[in-house]
C-alpha cells in the first residue's frame, strides 16, 4: 500500500496529470498491434528479432551505414555507433564536465528569473535542455539563446508538418527554411571549428569518421528531438508536481542526490514524455513464444510504467519509495530498453535534478499560471506550454 502525502494510506490515488489527455490523443500506427505489459515490452526491446520501427525506419534503414542516424541503425552497425558515442554519456562525464554546464546555465536562468520576477517554464527549461545537449553534441560555436530559438522553430514546424490538413505543406516548407537557418548559424561554424581542431563531442566524432553533411545535420536534429524536447517536458511536469505538493517539495529539498533522482524518476514513470515506440518483428525470426506476431508493433511505454506486476499496488500514486521497495530500476520503461535504450537518460535526470534544486529554493517561488497541454504525435507525448513560475524580485544591483 502507498503512503500518501498526508501519511494516510490510499488505495485509489491517481496523481497523474497527463494520463487523461494522453488517452484522448492516443492513436496507433496503421496495421500495428500494441503491447502494454512490462515484461512483453522488455522481451521485444531486448530481442534481436525486432528492429527499429519508428517513423522513417524503412526509408533511412535502407541507406548506407554512415548515412543513417543512430536511431535508425540496428544490429552490429548500431552497436558500433553506440560504442563510439558512449563516453559522451558516461556518468563520470555527466558529473564532471556537463555538471559545470548544468550549474552555469541554471544559475543564469535563476538570476534572470529573480530579476524579472516571473518566467515561462517551458522556455527556461528548453534553454537548460538546449545548453546541456548542445555541449554533448558540439553545437558550441554560436550563441545559445539564438540556438534555442532556431531549434524550437525547426521542431515546432516539424510537429506541425505531422498534423493532418492543408497547413502541413506550409509547415514542411517552414521546416526546410528553419533547418537551413540552423545549419548556417549554428552547425556550419561548429563544423568549421572542428575541422580546424577536433573537440570531445559527438560532432567531432562524426567529423573524424568523415560522415556526410546530410547525415550530420539529421543526427543533430535527432539529438534535438530526442534530447532537448523530451527534457524540456520532464522539467516542466516535475516542477508542476513539486510546486503543487508541499510535502514532496520539502522532501526533495531535504534529500540527497539519490533521493532527488528517485523523485524525478517516479514523476517520469507517471508522466512518461515518450508514450509509445515502435518495432518491426521480423518474419521467420520471431520464436513461437514471442509476445508479438511478425509486423509492426507499438510498445506502450505509458501502460508498461503502470503495470502492477512491476510497480506493485496503487500504480497511479506518486510514491518515490516504490522502485526501491519493488527492487527495480526507477526508470521503468521511461527511457525504453535494450540496445536502443536512451543513452541520454542519466543526463536528462541529472539536469532536471539540478534545475529543480535551484528553482525550488528561490524565495517566494510558486506556479503562477498552469501550463496548457498539447500533443506531439511523433513521440506520442504531451507538451506543456505557457506555465509560469513567479518568485520574489531582487532589484538589479
Ligand atoms: C526526459 C528525457 C528523455 C526521454 C524521456 C528520452 C526517451 C528516449 C526513449 C524512450 C528512447 C528509445 C527510443 C527507441 O527505442 O526507439 C530514446 C532514445 C534516444 N535518446 Fe533519449 N530521452 C530523453 C533524453 C535524452 C537526452 C538528454 C539525449 C541526448 C542529449 C537523448 C538522446 C537519445 C538518442 C540519441 C536516442 C537514440 C538511441 C538509439 O537509437 O540507440 N535522449 N530516448
């Protein structure tokens, strides 16, 4: 049983904010089956008979290895690419090099917030996510505020291009125009700098391996979508929960790093940013006991995260002690599983933790306007926009 905020035992508590909206938006790719049980997802994601099935997989998967993003590779080429980038995501690198970026960016954002007295939560969380991911990728030769704006425009137009209706053609043109702007202002100077001298980042690795420009551009946008957009949402939803729940916030502020990470993990379990991923189960390769038939299969991360066989009772209640009690990893399915499991998971959790620790300590901090909910079709995830935080103002000295 779960101990609620007031320490009373609650059997029917549902703390999820995004679940009802996600249910209303949920639609499945044509011709796909869906798996919802945690052990079934784990079996498919860890198997060698199921390959990447996300949108674009067939188109990109047919290209030469050095033209394909890590996201769309499978088997041995995928393993090679993951090995090449693994050191940029190692916990040691996060706690040393990237920690400096996290501290610097979050302190700058909090100073601005205290000066103005309020800020739009998704805008400051996106700046945080962009600054950190830009350092990992190597987009460090242009101004970071401009980079955040340009990437937001590419990604917003990309989301609109996914929608039905006539405006999607216009959105596609906008994607091209904004992508060119991103190339010219951000990627081109970053590449030039690395052609002169290699750095220690994903871009330098691609320059060293002589990747084609188109592949580099696509890979940057994959990182933007996979790393920046997702982390923005996690920061906003976690801030929303924590600003609303006094007892949880006190626990967060009093907690050590592990305690804070457990709270963020548990919020993400209830509010997974990526709701659904796809795999193609290969004909003639799947064993008879496979939980999915050959073809396209949707893996419902949101459903798996509340599967009682791994969460224990009261799966919809926010309980930071749950994972420890159940002796499972607190990430559940939020970052996927198997060879494609998110390499940026630790990075996202740490930057969220650092950002929230600073935000929640500001005198007078409160959620002055609730965010509104939108939908990102490509990752079947929520988008929280326009939420505002306010705090006591400090006059510029
Ligand atoms: C809350 C934040 C994040 C969430 C919820 C998230 C979620 C996911 C999920 C579910 C996948 C697996 C996709 C699949 O199996 O088809 C994935 C893959 C990936 N993520 Fe993340 N992610 C986050 C943050 C990040 C960050 C910060 C980065 C990098 C800066 C990143 C980079 C990637 C990349 C490159 C992949 C593809 C890996 C592969 O296919 O081998 N992600 N992410």
